C-alpha cells in the first residue's frame, strides 16, 4: 500500500471516530457519483484499432508467410539430404575422408565438409528468408554485403561447434550402440549449456556491440525495478541492433555468471520511458522466474525424445534403403544427411510443442512485468509496435500452433485486464 493510501486510510478512520461523537448534520450527505466501469474489451479494441488496415495487412502477410516457410524449410532439408544420398555426394565425400589416418579425423572432416556443402545448397533459401524478405517488409537495415558477412560468421561458428558436436555424437553411437540416444541427450544438453553460458560474452559480441546503458532516468528506473525484485543487476546493456534491423526487442541471456539484461537501441529510440519499463519488467521476469533454467530442462527432455525417434526412423530407413544410399548403419557417418533431414521433420512436427512451452513462459513474464513495472498502457502500446512483424489478432488455434509469444491481442487484453483491477491505485 502506498504512503498516500495509508494517509487516507488513517484520515478516514479518525474522521469516522470523530463523527461518532459529533452532532448529526442538518443536511443529508450528497450521494457519491458512480464511476463508470472500465470496459476491458472496449479498451482492448481501442488499442487494436490504432493499427491501420494497411499495417495490419502487411504484418499479417509477413507472419502468415512464416507458416509456409516452416513447411518449405523442412522440404528443403529433405531435398538437401536427397542430393547427398540420392546423387551419391555423401558416398564420394566419405571416400575422400577415408584417406585420413584416424577415425575421429575422418568423422570430423566429413562433418565439416557436410556442413559447408549443406550451407551452400541452402544458400538461395537463406538469402530469400534473411535478406530479400526482410527488405520486402521494411524490417532490415542491412546492405547485402553486411548480411553476407554475418551469415559467413554464423557459418564459421556452425562448422566449428557443429563438427565437434557431431564428432561427440558418433563417438557415443560407436560406444553405446542402440542406446546411443541416452548418451546423445547428455552430450547435446552439455553443448546447449555451454552455448548459453558463452553466448553473451563470446558469441553475441561477434555480431553486435554491447555497451552499458548510459546514466539516465530510464536506466535508473530499470535498476530500481531490478533491485526491488531481487535481480542482482548493477548494469543494463545497450545493443546496437539497428545495424541489422528495425525491430524493437530486449532479452535476458546467459546463465550463471554470464547472465545479462539487454535492450536494443531501437527500443530505446522508438519507445517512451513507460514502454521501456514495461518491456524490461517482462525481461526481469524471465530472470526471477528462472525461465532459462526451466527451458533447459524442457528442451533436454524433448531432445531425448527426438533422438530416440530419430534412431527409430533412421534404423528402419537404412534397413530398406541403406544399400542404395551407401549407408551401412547408424555408426556410418555417411548417414549424417539422413539424420539431419529426419531431425528437420521431427522439429517441424514438434513446432506446436516448442511454441507452447515458450509462449507459456512469455505469458508468465508478461504478468510479472505488469506487476513489476505497473505500466499497463506502456505494455499495450509496445505490443502494438511489435505488430510490425507479428500478426496482431490470430484465431485461438492459430495462436496455439504457430505463436511462440502471446499475440498482440492477448497481450493488450492482459494489460487492460490488469489495469481494470488496479484502477484508482497510486
């Protein structure tokens, strides 16, 4: 309860006590004027109506196009596997690596070469998705050379860490046989933890510059909110995300000693202090609610199920088509393209599960942020700005299947419901 409310409460109690001993008034008190009830639905629709028909059509087209890209991506992955297996590229690549003296070197060389060639085969689709489509909808700030430079940096990271992961998984296959997926779950989980730990310190700075947010009322408000909610943050980082995109965002990244709270310069430049507080309250919620750790547990369980399903499908396909593809068994690194294609299919089928896990945590962080920042209108207006690249008002089933964050409609409605329950508070 605020100091003002406490003062008013004490004042009213004292006044009531005094009235008990006072003479009755000659005039009856005037009836209190009824305050109109706050209409959550009307307030929600008022915010949604600020989006022009042209803006809504553009964001809907962009987001719905992503549904088709999910399918295209998995079909493309199957096509890449067909090139490697059906046209004999994998067989020739494995024959080339057989010249190396040690098995681990052969596996490592095959993995690196496969990742490079798969990137090359997938490059046309990557250019469309990452460059041309982003410019088509006015979301990118990059020239092609800048985009390509970052894509090549990502390729280098994928080849280095991906090759090591593949080497470790094939070592587990050769040692554990049909139970390899149990070992594989632990291996992938370990790589995932290492990646999250190193990300804010060594990986993300390869693409963006992170600097402490300069002293300002906005920074002071964020740090006050962090301290009030037990977040040991003595700094907030500003990311120069405008070098890539017009999107506004913030995040909590890292784990343990590398946890970092960051907001991008688009958010700082395009948003009001109230909107920034609303966003950062949400991000602090991820930390307080231990979402990174919980997400790790969920994903490791799903990885285990996925590797088990991968082994089941891989074994049956190789038993039938292995001689045609030149793949002997699960321990044959020449079967890597098939394994990657199967993982792509399994990931596609599991998309609603992944989305539901993430969306649930995002909804929890939304509620935490509203209670921490107490900026429901700031939260609603920032949700409308996010509609530049997220469909604002999907059908319920559509949101459940395809959204990894609550939709704009859900978020605005949540904010207005919170506001209705806190009207009159100071």
